[in-house]
C-alpha cells in the first residue's frame, strides 16, 4: 500500500542518515543515482547471462552458472565486475553462435529454488548433472531474485530504492 511504501522509504532514508553519521560522510542524491546505474547495469548483465540458460542446449551447465552467480558477489569493484560480465556475455554469445555447449540437447532441465544455495549446490547440482540433467536456473538470493527488477533511474533515489 502507499502507507507501507512511505514507511519503507522512511526506513531507507533513516538507514542512509545513520550510515552517513557513523562513517562521517555525506551521500548525495547524485552519488546514489550513480550507484543505482552501476547496480542496474550489473543486474542487466546477470539477467542476460541467466537468459542464455533458456536456450536448448544452454551454452554452460549449472555448475558453471552457479560459480558465476556466486563468485560475482565477491568482486567489489563494480567497474571491474561489469567489465568481466560483459566479457562473459560476449563469450556466451560466441558459444551460441558456434553451437558449443557442455550440455546435451536432451538434458532434463531443472530449476533450483530456495535459500541458501551453497549447500544445495554441493549436494544436489553435481548429482543432477552427473545423471544427465542440467540446472538452468537458481531461483533464490544468489540467482534470479537478486538480479530481477531494476531500480527506476528517473525516480527520487530513496523512493526508487524503496520501491525495488
């Protein structure tokens, strides 16, 4: 509801103010907008990578997808991260163009859902893929949930963050 959104916007604004006070910094709307653009670019690229998994066969297997999704969270320089993701997208486009895939076209397609994904990955994904299946999506905090829904770059930054 509108009332809930206003409450959440107040909470996001209060968090910003507390972080500014704790770290003795001022975060401008322009800095927030720049960060929103960077994170949206990351979301777009990660979404594009995940969209490759819709293809039959996909240009990578679930093990590779998980390594990419999980490892992406440990690259803290966003410019470097975006550059790396652009390289990966281009390599995947080449694989699709050249019809290169580690996955058989008849592999059973599996979606992993729920959190956390670390234990699921270690126990389930190798077994699925050794049995001839392929994990094509992780519908959890490591996968699609983290990269769907862009932040509106034309809205007030605090409001846009709260709405996302």
